[in-house]
């Protein structure tokens, strides 16, 4: 149920760019899947409040995944429950499997992540894009690279695009500190600029990061 609900079958076919993410391998993919199986299972079988799916301060890792998260003192292939000191890793939104399936092979996508949150967590799927909508701008070789935030701002200049992106993008931008395979980062690898995970919802509510 959880894998269908969260669209995690995509993890089986995603192939991150190894030139950018040389640490990606099948062991990491399998570890991401097992973490979610054990974490979600612990919520359901432990009869915990459903909000714990977003706020639980623990997870399940082996040495491979612990290294990916920067957790210390975890060795071996056996998965074990660990307490999380960093609230950025709490719940589903801090899990590498979800952050990987909501990104492109070579970069993050606040659009995909925002749409995923709307559909799977909030239960309010975004409208389909209008016909003949222009493609998302990308960085051009030889020109100064822009951050994903700056590229999105260009795309939203089209009023027909902003109608949906004004709702999706703030949610997705709150996850920008996670790269395309769910590692925590503070700098955009292409533009070399500090990550800005702040945003303003269409309601006017301000956010800054996943917490």
C-alpha cells in the first residue's frame, strides 16, 4: 500500500547520473527501499499516529545508508533503528528514497517534489499543464549557470505557467537542501551559490526549509 501511495516503484528504474553522483549504486538503492519498508512498517504496526509519518525522530539504517546520511557509529549490513538528532531527516520528507524519485537524474526538481507533496501528502493533485506550454529552461553550456530557483523564476513569468507553479514551487523549494539522491547540501553544484530553501505560499505564509 505505502509503495503504491508514495509512487516508490519509480525507485526501481531511476538512474542518477554517475558522473555527478558516483556514490550511487545498487546497494544504496536497495538500502533506501529497505529503510522505507521498515520505517513505514513501524508506524503502521506500532499503531502510531499517522502524523508520525512526517515527524518521527527515528529511522532504520545499515552502514551504507548511514554513511549517505552522515550518521556515525553504524557498521555492517544489518538494519537497525536509530534516533535522529537532525530534524531535517525526520519522517518521510527526510528519506532518500522519496527525494530520489522526485528528482531528475542530474538535478533536483522543485516542480516534481511540489507536485508529489500536493498529490500524495496533501491530497490535492495539481492541475495538468496547459496545452502547448513552453519547456522548462535549462542551463546552457558556456553561459553562467543559474540555480534551479532562478530557472523556475524564469518559467513562472508566463502567466499560464504561474497558475500551477505558484502553488507547487514553494513546496518543492523547501526541499532544495536535498540533492537528487537525497544527500544534504548547502551549495548548488552548478551555480556554486548557497542553497536558498525559503519560499512564500500563495496564502502568503512564509517557509524556510523542510522543517
